[in-house]
């Protein structure tokens, strides 16, 4: 393993450099990063919605729970399409749409967790994911600009740190190639 890593040290260096550049650009140009982020989130929401709808129509959900999963699927598909086809209309509007999606999904996940209490143990994890979604939605609604900017900065800082760590690792592994 060490020989393989040492032989390909430059791959880690390139990944680190690209991550570093991405992080700096994300912080330096938050507007472009926001639109890109909205597109990626839109694709995720759409895919999540489609999967939920497939689950409903394939009969993999129980009778009483079908409408919850179907509603989650429809909301995901609609918000995903809005984000994908109209990213430049209003980043603020899209961020609020994402917050609305987060609130709806959070409530539906809590309802599902309550219904699952009788059938499985540790259903509280689903409830906690719903609570986190609701808190995220309220934060974005209360401060949409700051919420979007904070997410971009977190992504940028992460990418910078990730890149620096990969670059340091690349040079550390490279020493083993010449030794």
C-alpha cells in the first residue's frame, strides 16, 4: 500500500490543489457558488422526490403511510425542478424554497417516526433528522442571506482545509517514493 501511495503521490497533490482552488473561489465568489449550490441541491431534491414517488407507486409503502411519502416526493420533485430550471430567477427565492422543502420534509419525517414507534426501535433517529430539517428551515427563513452565505463559507473553509491536508499528505507520501 505504501509503495502504491508513494508512486501516485501526485494524485493527492492534484486533488489538494483543486480543493484549495475551489475553496478559495467559493469564498471569493459566493454568488456563483450559491447558484451552483442551488443547482446541485435542486438535482438532489428532484432525485429524492423521484425515489419517494417510485417507492409509493411500486407498493413498497403501507396504506396509511403512502400519502406521507407521496407528498414528500411531490414537494421534492417540484422544488428540484424550480431550482434546476430557474436558478437565476432569484437565489433568495430558491433558498426560501429549499427552506420550505426542509420544513415539510422535517414534519413528515417526525410524523413517520411517531408512526414507526410501534413497529421498530430507535425510530427517534428519523425523528431527529426531521427536527434538524425543521431547525435548518427556520434558520434559513429567519436569515436567508446569512444562511446561504454561511453554507457557502462552510463549504469553502472545508475545501481549503481538505486541500491543505491532501497537499501535506502528498508531500509526506512522496518522501517514501525516493527513500
